[in-house]
C-alpha cells in the first residue's frame, strides 16, 4: 500500500509499505479523509517526544472497514467509521482513576503507532464509531478534533450567559467558538492576527473580532478566556484579561520547555481558575452526536483536499496558514 512515512525528523516521503493485518480485536480501515493537525507538524519536525520513528502519521480520520480480526463481532466490513486514536494502557494509576488521557503509557494512532495517512490502517475495533447517515466521510474526519474541544468544555464551568474570549481562529479556536455558542455564551470575542480567519469567526457566530484583545472595550474582562494558540505572549495577555472569579483555559499546545509569567497575587485575590485540557477523554461519542446534530459547520471548516501523494503540498498549505482544516484523501 501507499503511505506517508516520516523516517526521521524532517525526512519523509510517500512510499510503498506492507499492508497491515488485523490481530484479535482489531480491524483494518481504508481511510477516506485524514485531517492534518499541528501535532502532525510537530512529528515531522521532531518536536513530539512520544513519537518513535519511522512512523505513518494521521490521527484525525474516517474510513470504511475492510477487514476484521479474530473476535470482532460488533463491526462488519463496509461500515463507515470515525476512529478515536486514543491508546490507553488501562492499568496505570491514571487509567484506573478514569483519566486515560493522562495515561503513564499514553499512545495514539498516528502519534505513537502507524496512523491513517495511508491506504489502510490497523486500529482497535473498540475505537471505531459508526458514522450517522447525515455525516459524510469528510465531515466525519472533524470528529476527532471536535472530541478534543468537547473535552475542553468538560473542564470549563459552562455557565449560561458567560462572556468568552478566544485566542486563535484556526481549527480548534473555531470549534471552541461553535461549542461556546451552543453552550449559551452571552458574547463571543475572538482574537487572531489573520484577518481572513477573523471573518470566518464572524460567520460562525463571533460577536466581536480583533487582531488584539486591547481593541475590545471590555475593561472588566471575560468570565472565560481560552487560549488556542500555545503562543507565550498571547497566553500572558489572556491571563490578564480574565474577569474576577473567572477561568483561563490553556487549550493550545505550547513548547514543553516554555514558561509564561503571571501574577500569583491576582490568581489568589481575584479567585482566578486556571485549567488545562489534554486530548480526548470520554468525549468521542458525544462529538459524533454533536456532528450529526449540525452543531459544527463542517463544510466551512474544511478548505483543502489533497491526494495522498501530495502530502508535501498539503503540509506547505498548513504551514502557510492559508486554510482551515486541510485533509488528505488516501484512496485513489
């Protein structure tokens, strides 16, 4: 089969590799749509520590089941599925306490084992979710990032009538925007230096947009501030704009060694809550349901589609920031 293979950081190609064979409890899926994520870029650049090389990337995907391993009875060949890439060990302290996303032996399809930027991928049958008829395969590939956003909302107060400030109008910022709208936000303000993305944010429900939060006339701050950039100066700015008694969420991925300055006195005196949100946890099935309900404007989110052999062009488009969700189509 054809697959994208990252041999070492910075060294990748589309080449021919051996077809996967499903083991007990596994299935083989023929990916139809695979989203490119910032994590994929980190893997290409050697900046995602858990990744072994060589590896086939791709963790945001849908496809058709084409082969069943021994003991698989809940799925049939030909079924359309979205796949939760999470691989938790189930035995460590965190898994035992219901926090598999913090697993001491954490893994994920496309991040630590071969993923979906290929004509076929082997996955646990238990990670497969049937796609509702109303969701096509391209739309379904947004379910994985949506499930991350759903997890983000699980650790937020989610009070009706809160005012939200979201930094970043890329894929994740726009997903958080649409969930906040559904969750009953009183207002939604979005910051991004890319004015084209701000126009999309307005179309998807933002009440106010700007290239800097200083442009907004809201001196009292916002009850909920969400960083979807991982950029340290942005994070520091956002921490200073949380309303007294409010919440700051670190959703964007910053470099592992980076540090941000903040006022411990203000966190204490203003009772500021700071929360993180890591990947997917008990949220994939709910993301399937939300996608089926039309909570996310998937067609607006997906801007580019490339064949597998054009992975290099797709990656360049992602790095240029000229699109929103960029997808590969592995099937010829």
